C-alpha cells in the first residue's frame, strides 16, 4: 500500500535509486535557474506530457513567467544534445518543452490534484532544498579550504614542535617557504592578504637572521644539521656579503651543498666556523656555545 508521501514506483523506470536521487538528475540549469522539464514531471506524476501541459494551460494564470517558460529553439537543441529528449519514450517530440521553476513545480500539485502528484511534489521540494544546500557548500568550499589551511599554519606548529621533525627554525615552525608560495598560488583568485603576509614573513625572517649573523663579523659561517630548503635563503644572503659558508651534515654524501663546502668532521667544523647556525642547541655544541646562533633559546627545542 502506498501513501501520498511515498509514491509508487514509476512505470518505465528501470532504476533502484531513491526517488530524490532520480529527481536530482532531472533538475537542470536553464537561464541561470534550476528547472524541471514538463516531460520529466509528467513521467514522475504518471500522466502523459500533453495532459500535464493542457492542465497548465487551463490554469495559465497560476503560472507566470517566473514559474514556467517555454524553451527557445536554441535551448531545446542544447537540451537534446545532452539528453535523448526526442525518442520513442517521449513520443518523438519536436516542439520545445516547458520548463518549471521550483515555484512552478509547487503550483503543479494544486493543478493536478492527485495524491501521487502531491507525494511526488513533496519529494521534489525536498530535492530542490538539497540542491540549494549543495550549491552553497560548493560556493563556500574555497573559503573553507582557506580557513582550514590558515588554521593549520597558525595553530599546528606548536604541536609539531613537540615532535622531532627536523623542521628548520627559519621555516617559521613548520611552514616552509616553498609551501607558503604554493599556498599563495592556490589562493591567487581569492581576495586575501594573509597568504601574501606569510610568504613575505619568510623573506623578512631570512633577512633578519642573516643580518644578525653578519653583525658578528664572521669570516666563516657554519650550518649545523640544518640543510633544509629554508636555510638556503640565509646562506645566499651571507655569501653575498663575501662570507664563506660551510655545512656539517653527516647525512650528506656530497662534498658540496648549495655551492658550499661540506665539512663532516665535527671538530674541524667547530674550529673553522666563527658562527654556527644551529636548529637546536645540542650537547655536541656546548663547548662552542658562544659561537652558536639558534632559535633554541631555552635548550629544549
């Protein structure tokens, strides 16, 4: 037994999909509006298309142009190119169909008056609501992605700092320059200044670090366990002032890194370097603590 809110299976439809899913596939965008075509509605209501159209024409005062309109020849051709509109199932239709907006569909149930039409219309209205909600979600997705990314950049570094991740201090606590530049590109089409500020802050940070190191007037600057991409900007600035840069990183098998000499003998490295740039203050550097430049002010991270 069926009720008005649970219409019977629709004849001619070989589908097990729920009615709302079926209706969702029949809501089209025409003239920047969401509409349903008369033939699809007639099939849902279980009547012939001409019967539905005749009922509408008998009550035409209830269907102003913002409730119903007939497709133009161009719109009809476009519709037929996307869906097989003129086939045996549709009676070999050659005239443009009528399109009903959400308000027009709501009015149809009062014109047809059958329990099935009322039940189908309830599901159609629910589907229109779902479509509007999905459109809003799609509209706000870029903003949501932006907010989520910003939250990750600003709130997660403190958590990352508790893990020995090896992130360079010049990266801003887990926000590598190459990553922020990619983020800026990702949000290029969105009006905002925060990503640009993050990218610019990396430049400011590198300028500041290089300036502080150079204030010590070193002849040689050593980079200790800090060969990540974020340090390269500082190395470049230091070398531009004619100061030699050497690198201590046993993980590197090469003899040069970023055009700088690799010195993997720790004693030799400490002896040669006048300033040692270290990501963390470690016991190996206790004997040359006066040379060390690090963000690790409290000897913990």
